[in-house]
C-alpha cells in the first residue's frame, strides 16, 4: 500500500516517521514532567508543516496527547476545576480566533514569558481555584495566537500544590478542552484538517505509548525531581518566549 497517498502533499514518508517518533517522545515528556512536550512538538512541526497549518495541526495533535494523560490517570483528576475552565476557554477561543490575524504575536509572547518568570521568582499570590475561569479565558486566547499555552496553565495550577500525578492529569484535562475548542474554532473558519487525519491519527496512537511510559517514570521518580524540573522548564520556556517576542525589535 502506498502510504504516501494518505499524507499531505507537503509531507514525505520520512517526515511523517519523524513526527510520529517525535510525538512518542513529546508524550513521554509531557507526562513525566507535566509540560514541555507541547513546545517541543511545536518546534518539530515548524520544520515540516506549512506555516499556516502549524497552529491548527499542533492543536489537534495536542488534543489527542493530552486526552491520553486523562486516560491513564483519570482517578487522580481534580474535577472541580474543569467546568469554570471550560467556560473560560470557550470565551478565550472565540476572542482568539477573532484577533488571530490582527495582533502582533510578539506582544503576547513577551507577556506570557514575563508572567511565567514572575510566577517563579516573584511573590506570586496564591491564586485559588476561583481564578481558573480567568486562566481558561486568557490562556485559550493566547493558545489560538501562539500555539502552546501549557506553561501558563501549569504556572497557574502549580499554586494548588497537587502531588505530581494529580498535577499532570489535571493539567492534561484542562489542555484537552482548550485544544478541543481551538481545533473547532479553526475548523469553523475553514482549515482543512482532513488531509492530516491519517498522520495525526498515527501520531496520537503512538503518543498513548509515550504517555503510559511517562506515567510510570512520574510515579516512581516524580516526588524527587518533579518540582525542580518543572521550575526549570518554566524558566526556559519563559526566556524563550521573551527572546522570540523581542527578536524582531533587536
């Protein structure tokens, strides 16, 4: 069977294999460390997928990857934060898709980076769960514009002091709904997802394997390294966002 006929014209067999293996790695990272896989996937896709398809395709892949995190750890999920986050995400997705083509991306990138830095080093207030609605609205708007908002949501729920497994599955559940609404928004404005269905489907299936392995590592090693590694990834992500945002002006 000629599998190349099932792929988008711009993606070769070799590029498809690269993305499938990359998603295995990214799913492992996202589960073992809570975040980082989404940003890595965004970078990897940028070498293969056309620019206009980058954020929509990234969103549908992350939808599957984050759902896998719920699937393997659903009993540890904190369900109380889901509904207010969903409502906020619906509003944020609507706002984001309407300003997608008019806002300078560098503004949002620098803003998110500064927010994450402040959450690490500043006297960040202990935001309770009542703020999760606003977190959903803001992060979903930014996700529509810049692709990966995982560090922003992770910085927010870090203040809830969940244990590692509860943090990962709750973070994954919120990201699942956010990527679902983002994908629907792009679908309604006319993005053609159908040519990517076969490739994305394979990536998601392989991603379940990475998620399961990542959970095993998280459970066995998480208490020792989780907070330190999470802080390091947040710091790296924040500095990268600020640099990318300021680069056009340097």
